């Protein structure tokens, strides 16, 4: 397996992919191989035999998947062995050694430890006896996180009351820069919004010269106004999973005022859950999403 192989039990990544010569890899490794090939502008090959491999030439081996699911695997907490198809449930809900938090964590208790030690800890936990002032400090942190989530919803509902709203279902396709080392970037075709033409552009690991040297990856994107404007265009926008894609994205609202001199927004991080999701998008031929835009009329 390549160096980036994981335990293969991440959600949706537990199936086994087989090249034309029968060599197996987990889904996480497969998407990483395809993503690396995309970044290097090379043909993706099987790590074992170097035969060409792609989503159309690779196949799932259901017999191996079934056999692997019944093989024993070691619990990361108690080191006991369980069938792979029941290991996740054991680790999340049954293992006495799984790491858990004190029930008083909501009022500031930082304790984390084996699940079987919870009764002993909670019987001596000092946090139920803390003063109201001490408890308020912990509650303020919780309130701050809740407020951030509430602001997102409030902002969305506020923006929905705007007069000028538009959305486009878009695809970003991969291209190469003309630099000595051709770097990968993504760009949509031009699309219309508010009587102007726009594109969305994205790049991988913005501050890194060669993203193939890192196992951690992210995507940043910007919105670009392609037509000239004689007056400022204050635009709010956000990216969502569209009806023709399955991007796992946590929406974030951005604002930028487009003018004739400032026609490109800053690059913002596409809020994906993890590197695995980034690799999955890179492995695809195009990245599909929905862009919603709101024009703040003066």
C-alpha cells in the first residue's frame, strides 16, 4: 500500500478497488493515487504493477470486501480483536477503554479518559461545586460557538430577503499554469449574474509550491468579475453542494465589493471536512457545485 494508506474504515472509504491485474487498494488510497496523478499531470498507475488505473478501468472486488469485513481487526483503545464489520460500533459505543468526556464538560470540566473511569471521576469531579462565576466562563465559550452557528443562519435568512438573488450550478475543470512547473488550477466557464459575466477559480494548497509533497491538502477559491462595471457591485456569495454533485462542504458566506479596479475577490478556503474529501474532488474529472450570489443594492 502507498504511504498514505489509512485503516480504511473512514465513512464511505471501506470498499476495495482492483486494477486490471488484480492488485487491491482501499478507496482512500485509490482517490489519493488519482489526486496525485491529477496534480502531477500524469497518468494514474497502480502502485504495485504500474498499469494504468482510473475510475473506468478499476473495479470493486465484492468478494474481498466481504472477506475483509469478517477478518479480525484490533480496537485502537483496548487492543482486542473484533470483526471489521463490527469494529466501528465497538469503538464508538461499546469499548470500555474508549476516550470519553466528563458529563460536566459543559460547565468547564476538561477531563477526558477511558469510559470505565467516568463514574469514579464524576463522583469526585469538582465542577458541580464551582461557583456561578466559574461556570459562566465555560458557558460563555459554549455560547460563542452557538452564536457563530446562529450568525450563519441569520445571515442566510437576511440575504434571502434581498431583491437581487441568483444561483448557478457550475463545474470547475482542471487546467495548468504556464509556469516552468505547471501548477494545477480549476476554473469554471463564464456564467451570467446581475447582468455581468463571472468565473470561479480555485487552486490547491495555495502557499505550497508542490502540493504532491504534502499529504494534507485544501482548496481555495475566488470569484472573478470578467466584464467591466461602471459602479461598485457589493456581492455576498457562498458555495453549496449542487444537484449534480456530492461535494461535502460546510457553507461559509463571503462578501466582496467588485469594481473596475478590484475585479477579483481574495482566495477563500473551500470549507471541506478533511483532506480525504479534497482528494476525492481532485480525483474527479470536474468539481460540481452550486454558487449562490446576493447583490446588496446601494
